[in-house]
C-alpha cells in the first residue's frame, strides 16, 4: 500500500474512488431493465485501470436483468443510463453506456419466487457530482496514464500542512504551551504553458497516487488564466503534449473544482484500448530532446511554439486522425505497424495537397479524364463481360468487371509515393535515401508474409521502422513550423540533427 503524507490533499492530486462507495435510489433513463430504485451499485478500477462495477438487489425474475427487446435496435447491444445517489445524499452519480452482463441469482423462498441477484455492470463513463458545493467551476484537472519518458520538470510545487497541538494540565501547564506539528514537501513537478487564450499546467502526479506501472499526469486549466478551454481544445492540447512527450496520453477522467478548490464534479473514464499496462511500459520516443539539462525549459518553449499552429491545422490536415494512426502503429507488432504508419503519412499528404489546390495531385482531372474515355469504358466493359463468361456466379463476374474498370478510371490520379514527394516539396522537407527505403519497406510488409522474410530482413525492417517513425516526427514538426533539432532514432546513439537534415546512410 502506498504511503500518503499529511501534506497531500488527495482530491487535488488524483481522482478519488471511495472503496466503500454505494449508489442507490436508482433511475433508469431508457427503461431497458425492469429493476427497482433500491438496487445497489458499487464500482472501482481493475488492474488495467478499467472501470468495473456491479449491481445487486431483488428482482421479480431473471427476465428483469435482460434488456427490453422492444427497445433494442439492430444487432448492437443497447445501452442504459443510470442516475443514483450516495446513501447520505451528498453525491449524485450518473453512469453512461451501461450494459448488464453475467449475473448470479437465487430464489428468495418457495413462497416468494423473486430473486436476489448480483450482476456485472459494464460501464463506459461515470460522473460524480458534489451536491452541496458551490457549483461555479474555477479549475479543471484532467487525469492521464502514459508511458515513462525522461523529462526534467522545471517548476516546483510546495505542499504543507500545519497543526497546532495543546495539552494543558490545569494548575500545572502554562496556557500558551503547545507543540507545532508540521508536514511539508517540495518537488519539481510541472510546466506552465502560457499563451493568449489557452494557458495550462502540465503536472507530474506524485508517486503516491495512481498505478505504479504508469507515468501519471494531469493537465490543469484555470479561469484565472483567462478562461478554461472548451473540451475539443483541451483534447487537442493532450494530443500535442503526448506527441512531444513521446507517449500517447490515455485519459481516465477529470475533476472540476470551485473557487475554494473543493471538487464539484468528478468524471471517471476507461483508458483507451486493451493492454493498458503494456502501453504504459513502452519507452517514450519524444521527437525532440526534452531530457537534456542544457535545454532547461525546452518543453515549455517547444509547446508554446507548436501549439498555435497545431490549433490552426488540426482540422484541415486531420492531425488528430494522423496521430491516432501513429499511436496504433506504435502499439502494433512488426509486420502490421509499417503499413499503419504509412497510412498515417499518406492521409496527411492527401490533406496537405488539398490545402494547396494550385498543386494538382492528378495528371488529368478525374471527371474530365472519365469523359474523355467514356466511349472506351463502354467498349472495355463489353469485352470484359464477354471474356469472363466462364466466371460464376454473376455477382462475382460483375465484381471483377467493376474492379478492373475502376482501376482504369483512376489511372489519371497520382500514386501515393508521388503524393508523398509532392508533400515533401510543399513543406520543404529534404528526404534522404534511408527515408526513401523506409517508405518502400511499407510495401514489402503490406504484401509479404513474415514467414517468407529472413532474420536479417526482419532486423532491417526494425531499423527502417525507426527511420519511418523519425520521418513521421520530422513531417509533423515541419508542418507545425519547427526549425530546431530532432532525434534520429535510426542511427546508433540517437543523435540530434537539424530538422532540414535527413537521416544519413
């Protein structure tokens, strides 16, 4: 069990889940289940930090634990929303995306065919509101799990707790005699990112809190900084912070505070994906050297430099989608990661070209080209159908014909490698032979079986994957206007190179 010092205020340092918290007085918003308000819900987190919950109580029959079929649409499981309260009425809970899973039950008695049950409660998100608090939001802290990266935080936080203790024996001790009990601590644990409209704090959560296998972080926003950014803007900030830190930030909730730093709303979420522990144990790959003592304050400088441009380009260049594919590639095994990473870069190239309509990503415009060859398409279609008479059934023959025709009709479009070269020219990013080999390696991994690849080829693919990841970093940094050094993860020792210097052979 982790020791927690007196000078820590739990609700300011991490999310709080009371081990004996019970939720009752339930109401079911979608009426999917025929359960009463006196049922009892408990929740916690498991060893992957996923939300786990249970519901127990008395029902008329096991059918009450099955969803109302009339309200279930299609083949997907419909989800319930449940509202409830703590027994003392001080806390209100709202549970979203609820599905009742497996359960145990037994009949109460021969005379009473009702059942006493306990069921698994699958839950997506939980909100806990503090009913008697001042409801004016002055601060938000969003909580994240992440992988460990060697980062030197530049700003310090002091915490202290003072207590005055008196023990006076009448007629013996002097009235002013007392002992001061003090608990305090200080650590360098945060950055302050300042901008005109989105200042925020990145803080390392004390090791006394959160799972030991994760590098736990909070992003803190305050009204006193000007305003609290909207949800989408906060999401964009977490995306860029994760990229700079070299590990995806896995959001697990947030706490909203009033002006007295009392919590008024706590949100609990499931971290994204499976094998969360494994993700958080992967070493970070920051694109820029943020661990060097000589670059004191590099994180603050870098984020202040990149953030405005990230806000500007996030939607138009689909940077959120691009980074999602990058993280999926990072967590994927050899053989599947390169095509996914390549897809991220190709998606970005398409968006960059769309942002430059003066640069044509086709030889002849698609509709014009198809008008030119319309008569030929009819002729080719007839010839194909005549030639494929022996292909059955008809649906398969039609499919083959359409597939061939589509290839012909798309022939005026430039290929993905050509589009990449055009993007590199537009963003003025020099590419060397190693990066070109990494781009070509994508095709081999997409179309080959690992069983057909030699051990030396596997080693080479690992090296080229590092080159492609480095190239991805360079592309994102260049698009965001960065002009400094990047980390070359292909070359032994991971040296720093200027953003305009390709990986050397």
